[in-house]
C-alpha cells in the first residue's frame, strides 16, 4: 500500500501543510501556520522536524509538525541561511537545497533547478525565468519541455524532489499554484492553490505509515 506523506509549502504569507491520508493521491491542505510571515527557506529532517527561514525575525523550528514554533538553534539554521544568502546557484535535492557544484549552472535562465537521483540523474529546471518547466537527462546539454496539465499559472519559483521517492517532484509558482510530478518531471498536475506566491517546499514521508 502507498505511504502517506506531508508537504510543507512556504509562501510569502505563511506556511501551508498538505497531506495525503492513506497515500491515496488525494492531496488536501490540512493546516496553515505562521500566517503573515514570508517563508524564504525550509529544511526538514523528517515529517515533524522542520526549520523555516523567515523575512522578519530569527529562523524558526518546529518538532511537532508545525503545531508549535520556537527560535532555531544557530547550528540548525546557519547552513540554510548561508545558502539562501549566497551568490552561487542553488539546486534542490531530496535532502534539501544545495550549492550547484559546477562552474556554470546548466540552465542560466532558470529561476529554480532540481536534481533527481537515480541510475540516470535528471535535471529539472524552471526555464525562461520560471515560465516553463523542462528536464534534461544529459546534464543540461539538451532539454525537453514538460507538460503541465491545465497550464502553468505564474512563474515557477521553487522545486522540491520528494525525500521518499526518486521519481516524484513538486513545484510552486508566483501565483500560488502547487504542482506535482510522478514521472521525473515529464508531466505535472495541480495539487492545490495558495493565496500567495509559493517560495519553498519540503516533502516528507510520514513515519510509521506502511
């Protein structure tokens, strides 16, 4: 049986929480926290432990899936803050954001870049400043455009590979559109809508679900 997951969707007006009860693929928003705060970065250790970098105030940490928050310890947030403030391109992985290791990013026009692990690594890019989604299986030498069912609303601002399945990846747009792909970025479906721009996403499996 499929396993249930939780998705934290950071926006310019708070943090939305999506869940898939029973792992059936029927995603729904189950909570909204940190209302009015602009979330700039997320780093999740597991489904309950999450660090959020916000515009106003210190980074915040939750150990209960977003029910309560407290200032994060420097050791928990310094790495994420440094990545967000750095000038080097970021690539989103199943373990969270990381610095691109190459001398030049494979898609200079991309607003977001992600790497899907596997026997054949796949790059996913929000190209033309986020106006389209594309994928590459040769390190960015050639690209093929993805299909967004129902169309893309706004510009893609963030990408987030799932931590539990190498073929799954999520995306968020400036218009609040939340998208998901189950086929390594070939096709995308809308999962939800937020009232504010999506800035970052973290995708985790709920422990104990089988």
